[in-house]
């Protein structure tokens, strides 16, 4: 046997070790890479939720809008119209609009705020001080001072809005409701 073909035992072991080294490095790299990918996904979840929130949030979602000083409505004798500033979100677009509401009293004498949108087909109802009722100029629906239905094609009374008093300020949560339904239902 020539010297070229003969190898010492230690040399063979070294050769095997050096052949395994790339495999170990590949395995270690796969573990680190996998760990970083999982970490990246977990870290991205809050950002994705934040980015998508406006797309699945209700379009009609809005905060509380100022109506006026609460004590100025305590002695109401008939409904008064107020314009409230409403901030609405549609995807990432935020728009600000003024919407008319009526501050009135319910049958128990508690202050309530009514949407001025007719539940029939969405025209704006108007308070008639002469006749002491609300009427809709589009198809003639009539409502009592507390918003309850009197007559006409409207399927229900005027829609009441959620209210709260913060400090001395009466606030309302403005919402849109589905039309042509006998019961109030928030529109998405
Ligand atoms: S929209 Fe009001 S009665 Fe038709």
C-alpha cells in the first residue's frame, strides 16, 4: 500500500467531524431562522390588528357629542332642535359633520334626545310649535312631542339616542338606524 492511499486513524476522524460541521450549522441556522420568524409574526399581530381596526369597526361608530348645558334643558316645555358635531369613521377616513337632533322629554318627564331622521325613508322631521307635533314633509308621518308615532307610513316612533351628562354638559351618542323596520335597529 502506498503512502498516498494510507491515512492515519486521527485523520479519518477529523475528516468525518469536518463533514458534520456544515450539517450542524444548517440545523442551528434553521432553528434560529424559525425562532425569528415566529417572533416576527407574534410582534406583528398588534400592528396588523391596529392597521385593520377601521375596516372592521362599525362605520357609524362615534363618540359622545356635546348637546348643551344639562340644566338648560331641565325646564323644557317643548322640543328644541340642536346641531351636534359628529365624528364618523369610514375605514381610515374620519369625517366631521353636523347632525340635527331634538331635545325633548319622554312620557315620564325625563330629558331625551331624538334623532331628527324619519324612520320611514330618512327625511328630516320638523317640530311644529303650532300643532305641537313633529311632522315629516316627505310622506306626512306625524309624531308626538316625545317622539312616539301618531300616524303616517313610518313603521315606528322617532329614534331616541343614548345620552349622558359629563360635568354640566349633556352629551349624546349619535347613531344611524335602519329604516322601514318596526323596531329600532342600529345600522352597521
Ligand atoms: S320619509 Fe318620513 S314619512 Fe316618509
